[in-house]
């Protein structure tokens, strides 16, 4: 028996009932289609439910078990043997998804609370150990949402690695180690490489002078919580010239820079400039190519007072101590190998006779002193005087003259020696005179 459904009987929806024959052919052809396709029905009906009607490319139909691999249980479907491949015909693991381009796998959720417990890898939050997903509600699983989460429920850490090597670890106590699997603090960076290598890098993109970047130290408890209490910052002093600054907090809560290693190599305490300014106490260690300088001072009412300045010349091996009122030099070396054209000092007694020692009172505190006036001494022994009379520094402040009395020691010593020779000559002459007088008296 053959029945053809092609719409030629005058109706577009023919209703055909097939008699229960042992065999037959049904030809299904779309209207106005070229050619036909024949399907051969199976000879028997399955004895149980759960079978599906399948067909070969030749149109031969048969019943196949729909549950041979997947099992249906209520609204669930599961598979317990073999592997599942999506985008591949040979899955290498239980579930493999391959994609030639674009996304290979996506887990999506909808609804107001779609992100809660629905995007986690590892099962429900009450039983799973590790979750990757989104927590959309504050106080839900993570307790802080809405956030994306990488979460370990068990008392174990989370490791991060590249090139089949562990690079970082967030351990079970919350310590983060980079380059170490046993961090000793909240954040630890570790390297095994020798030489000058950065372990921690803080970078700032803007090269504008005055910009700074670094580390804040904050307090989270008590009054004024979550505010800066101290900081270590790099400060651009001009173009690429950069200083390292250390700041502290006063009792009033004001952040104040206390110390700076500036771009010239000077260490400054209580000031941000190696030039002494006003209204600040300071200690400055200034490094130069020819030597070093340590400045202790206090600026009051626009001028520096009670300043002490220690300088050292590493070429000559000599140093100088200067104050607001006087200058005293010190010598660290007097080795003969540092000297040439050594000559005996002469006319020292004449030089000493020209000196004008005096007594005086200091204007600063009224205390009594004795010594020399620098510009007067410079006329007799210029080597013993530092600075120029009535000079000003680069800021227009007085630059005071000082006296290095060590230069006078040699002059006084030579003068004493000359005086001793003269006394010896006088004594010799006196002795000769006494002898002649005695001889005359004897006659």
C-alpha cells in the first residue's frame, strides 16, 4: 500500500488514517518540491515507554532506547558512564567544552537574586569548598556583596601560579605571599634573585614637580579612624629629580614632613630645603663633591641664630666648625705626605706684635668673651680668618666671619722661639758684661 501526501487532493491539510497493515510505504513530499523521500515504518511497537523513533539516511525507521546513556528522574537528567563533549567528538575528561573562537563556556543567572548561590563552582555554599562567581546581595554568602568572589570555604589557602609553578599564595589565615608559600605577615614579597632587583614597585604616571606617591599608615580604630597617621613618600622635586620624604602626625592630627633625603643627596630634618629658611628648627646633612656639611640651627624672626655648621673637605683632610658668632676649624690630618715646600716660619714675633687681642660681650646673650675681631686679624694673619667682612649669603642674610685659632698656634710658637733666642742673646750679653765688671772691680 502506498499513500502520497502532496496536497493534490484539493486540501492543504489532508487527514489520512493508515490501516493497520503489516507493511507499507508512506511518501512525504512538500508541495511543489522536486522529488520525494520514502520512509519505511518499523514492523513492531516497543513493549515499554521511553523509546524514540529514529531514521537512517535511506528513510528506514526504527525504535531506539532514549535512556541508553541519559537517565531521566523527575525534572533531573543525569549521565554516569563515559564522557560528554561539546564542540568535540573525543572528550578527554568527563566534561569538555571546545570552541574554535569566542567563548567556550558560560554560566549565566537571571532574576533579582540570580547571582546568589547560582554561579559557584563546587556546589551549594553549605557543602562546597571552593566557589567562583558573583554574590549579588549584601550580607549573603560573602557577607559584603555585591561582589565577584574567589572563595575557599575550607581551612586551606588559595594558590596562584604560572608556568606550572606557584607564584603567590593567600593562606588560610589571610596572609598574602608573593614569591613565597609561607608569608609571615599580611603581605610579604620575596625573591631569590641576587643583585639590585625590585621586590615591591610603586609607580606614578605623572612627572609634574611636587607630585608624590608612596605608603600611607592609617588607623582604623578610635576617633578620627581611617585617616593617615604617618607616610613614606617619593616626592618629585623637579623633572625626574626625586626625594624620599618621611612624615609623622602631631598630637593635633596634622601630617607633617619630618625628614627628607633630597635629590642632591642631602639628609634634611625639620626642613624640606638644604638652604636654611625661617621659622623652623632643623638638622641638615648636605653632601657635596668636595666634602660634607652638617648644619644644626634654628631660624627665628626671619634670621638664623645659634647655628652650628660642621664642614669637611675630603681633598685636604681639613674641617671647619662655624656658629652664628664664631668659626673654629679642626684638622684631621697633618701628615708630611700631604705637604710640600715646607719652610721654617720667620718674623713670627713681628706678627704677634701686630695682633690686637681684646675682651667683649656677645650681642646674642650678653656673655663675656675674649679673642680677636675677625676683619682686624685678617690684616695680620689672613690664613686664620674665614669669610669676608660684611658679606651676605644667597638669601641676603649676614654671612659672618670666623677665626681659626689653630693658625695662630704655630705663629705664637715661632714667636716664643724667636723671643727665647733673643732672651738667650740678652743673657749671654749680660753674662759677658757681668764678667767684665767683675774683672774691673778686681783690679
